[in-house]
């Protein structure tokens, strides 16, 4: 399973959960793509990363939704 597939699956799990705690998407691969401005590990923007600790759980789930969409787009691009 690719890194993107695992991240997308994790997003699905988080978004399906009713747990009030929303886990961070960070996977400790902190490299920001120079043109996209997204972390290569978790696909969050620098603004999303910086604000994560102050976000309410609903806002954190929105970030996970963005990650899910970003994963899907990247996976479509890489399909043969």
C-alpha cells in the first residue's frame, strides 16, 4: 500500500469516527513542496500545520477532509 493510500485510509477512519479527539495527520516527514506549499508527509498547508493545536475538533476534521481530497487527486494523477 502506498504512502498516499495509507494517508487516505487514515483520513477515512478519522472522518468516520465519532471520537471527540481528532489525531494529528503528522507522519514526521516534514518537507514542504516548494510550489504546492503542502507537506509531503501529511499533505497539510503551512497554515493548517501552524494552526492545528488551536483548532476545534470540527476544524481539524475539515483539515482531514482536505487531506482526503488531496490524496484522491494525487492518486488519480499517479494511476497508469
